[in-house]
C-alpha cells in the first residue's frame, strides 16, 4: 500500500494500546522502526489527519464504549426526496392519474384509449382492432401507454414501490431524462414482447419496465461498479425467483390473474442489453 506518515514517536513509547484501537476500528496501518523512532503509516493523507486527531484524544487506546458515537446524517425529508427524484415522481404521478381515470382497469371507456390495441366490448366478448390501424391513425402513444395501466390496488402499489426504489437510483447516478428514456424504451420493448408472444390481449403495468431497470442496474454494476447500482443480493434473487414462479404458471393456476410473462422477460432482456452497453461505456471512460 502507498504510505503516508501519520505518527512518529520515540521507540520507548508504548503504542500497543493505540494500535489495538486502530485494529478494532479497522483502520489500515503499518508500524515500522527508523533509527530512534517508531513510525505509524496509513494509506492516505486524509486518513493520516484523522489518525493524528484520534491519537491526541486516545494515546493509550480506548474501549469502543469510550469512543464517541458518530453523528448520523439526517435523512432527507419526503419533499427533499421528491425534488432530488423529480422524474421518478412524475412517472409515478402519471401512473396514479391513469389509475384514477381508468378506475384501476374497470373503466373500459377510458382504458381503451391507453391499451396497446384499441378494442370494443360486445356482450361478454372483447374485440381488438389491428394495432397497425391505430398507428396509421396517429395513436403512437399506444406503444408505451400500457406501462401506466394497472389492474387493482396491489398491482399498482407493488409496481409503484419498486419503481420508486429503482428509478431513484438511476436518476441519482445519471439523470432524470436518462431514467425517462430507459423507462420508455423498456416499456416499448416489453409491450412488443407481450403482444408478439401473447397475441391480442389486455395487458399493462410497470412490471416490464421494472425488470428492465433491474437488468440495467445488475449488468451495469458488474461492469462498472457504482454505489447507486449496488442492489442487495436478496432483492435481485427475489425478483428473479418471482419471475420464475410466474413463468411456471402457478400464479394463473391459483386464480390470481394472468401474468404478462413475455413483458417481464422482454423487459429483463432489454435491461441487461442496455446495462451491458452503458456499463461498457462507463468502464471505458474510467
């Protein structure tokens, strides 16, 4: 390790107590003898200053109970978090507005304007129009608008919580516009995946986007580690296990509703690909 001199004391001075304190505090250090002195080395100049200040207070060492408790930084309030994560908050606000005007998927009059394909209901059947017909009519928003649709309070709550967690990380590490671009990209690709593999159906939710953001943080972190994308292993494992459970068909069998599995897998694949590109670029810049 590179060495910076933190202390220089006479050979007869007993540094064992202070060295023991540094070990308990897990401070990297080394002690050497030079002529009539013993020198304590640390890796960095800023750390050397802290060690000197600690030595002035506890030259003979100290028990951990005697050390002052470091002040914990104040956690930012809710308003401060909203200001710092304004794009995350705006996406969630749009999701809440859509949930209100569609009555969580119960108001088909408004829902049909946001679904991937336009539809009409006749009796107990739902009939979908060709999706290209909607695009030819200029309704391009349908490519991404299903990400804002949710069916039920639990569906909305769980997706909203995860987007708040993952979205803030990307917004803090990159920018709000980067988060919006990734969200729209993952929403577009996951919607296409669901339509391609599932056929005409009524689907929606942020979950495809969430798996995209998860894959992005996961692969980016492997290539260019950054504190913002350091997801707890339990979170990553839980999301992947849940994906496998949904793919197994257990959720449908138990009667909890249909799961847009193709959207989940498509979002995850798109996120991993984007994370590979973003992580490789960040690593090259370093």
